[in-house]
C-alpha cells in the first residue's frame, strides 16, 4: 500500500540531539492514548537509552515535522535487518495518514523487509499493519510489560 503524499509543509529528517524532548513527549502521549493505565513518563530514560543503543548498531530515527516545526511523529528502523522498533504519531494526528507516511519512509530505509512486534491487544495497530501488507508470522511477549505480542513482517513483492 502506498502512503498518501506528505503535506508539502511536512519535513522528514534524521533525528538531531535537540529532538529528544519532542520525541519523548510524542512517545509518551501516543502510548498513553493507547494504554492509559501504564506510566510511560516513568520510561522516558529507558527510551533514550534504548534508541541510542539501537542507533549505535545502525538503526535510524526519522522524525516528521509539521509546518510549525512541531514533531508529528517518528519511526526507528534498522536497515541491516529491517527491524522496526518504534513508530509513533502524536495522538492529535491519529488518522491523518502520518503513520502510513512514516511506514513509507521506513520502507525507503529497508526496501526488502520490515519486521516488528505489536501488542496483541492493540487492534488498531494490527489493522494498520495488515492494511499496509504486513502478515502475522509469530507470537511472543513484550520484555517490559509482559503483554502478549504478535510478530509481523512485510516483504517487498518480487
């Protein structure tokens, strides 16, 4: 599935050091909208360490900014193995096509394969990935929350 064209005022770029406050705010707000019972504010330091560790082994963090230079979303993907670790959209932008645009950007980084884990009870996310050509390929558990996960993957059509 192709992403809708980005609003011409939107800008996609690699993460910069001064993006951390916005990344953390979007990440917390996005996850809080999905799982309000979990204290994602308490996980801010974990996310910084986690993304730095991923970037140290080749992952890239792409940030999508709106016309007002406000972070609208971001995606973290490793081009070496296609592992998509994070994709977050600001909750006030849910349903605006930004997730599809970020997924398209991830495909540009990893054009053959994208793999990810999604919480099994996150029906909205599962539908999003399935609409975009992902298949369910396995099951597991989230290492932080213990929630059941579904491994999904997308492969380029040959």
